[in-house]
C-alpha cells in the first residue's frame, strides 16, 4: 500500500503550524505552553487514500476505524519534516503489524 511522501505531509502540516504560532502570539503570559501544541493524526485507508486530522486524537480514533494510523503533535517550533517522518513511521509500523505491504 502506498503512503504519502514526507513532502506531501509537510505541505499539509504547514497550516497546523501556522495555527500553533497564532495561538502562541495570542496566549496570555501565564498560559500553559502545552496549549500551543495541536494533536495530528495521519490516517491511511485500506484503499490507499489518506487524510490528516487535527484535534483530540483519542476521540477520533475508536476501535471501529479502518486503515492505519500515525499520531504526533505540532507546535510553534516543530520541524515539520520530523513530524511527517514520525507519522509515516508509525503508520508503516501499524501496516507491518497487520501484514500489509508498505511502499
């Protein structure tokens, strides 16, 4: 099964990082720095299509999902290439565990 490239993911993660930076700029001085991080998930479906989701990862990933998941966080200072690599590694590990061919 084909997965997205790091470059494709970085392109889609850019707006998430923009929002994290905006949250940082608008945060009150005493705000919890963890509030600047946004949870992301890469969902690669059985048919090879994929989607990038944001928000509460646990609520979005129940036991009835189909396909393969990778999870990470994006913050104002995150290297998006590293986040993309992490998401892909987790998806590929999930595929391997389930006996799926990884491309």
